[in-house]
C-alpha cells in the first residue's frame, strides 16, 4: 500500500476512512461498489464480454503474445490482467469505441448496443473481481 502512496506523490497514507488531498483536491475514501450495478453488470458481461474475456474474467491463453495477424488475444479483466491500470474514462471509451487497432486490438465497441449506464454497470462488475489493492490503485488514478 505504501508504494501506491509514493507513486501518487502523497507523503503518507491517510487514516482509515479519512479523505486524502491530492494536488489541493480532497478525495474521499475508496467507495463501495453498488450491488445493484454489480448484478446488472454480471448479466451484461455474460452477454457481451464473456465469449472473449472468459466467464471468470480470466481472458484468453497467452494474451500477452501477438497472433500471426498481429492482434492479441483478449486479456483478463480480473486482478491478473491490466484493466485496473487504466482510469475509468479510458475504460469507458474502450467499452464504447472498442480497442485500439494500433495496439493489436480487435475488440468491438458497444456504443451502439449498450447505454452508458449499461457500460458503467459492466465496468463495476469487472471491478468487483479485483483485489482491494488493484481497486485502490485504479480508483486513485481515476481520481487524479
């Protein structure tokens, strides 16, 4: 945990439940995930994401190795992947517009099939599968 605070430029971790100040802005403690969104996101994930990213969010085998066509297998969305390295706005953009082909992605966008609320529910469901350390890190980079 201390490594996260050093990475974020904070001097010391706050006391449990106290807001943190980053660049003059007070930020509340890590929010809990809405159980209703998790439940909605679970069915949306199953219908739209699980066929590539796996029912258990484990991704496809060898997801870090490019295929013959230069594309990459679908990465995991659990704590073993890299989804939690990105802020919410980027993750929502990827959900809406799809993965960037310049990085070997063939992920389609869902802006024409899912509402913003449905994409948010899907993201909350994915977050519910991260360990607390990944959730905290991702939340802090989103807040920054």
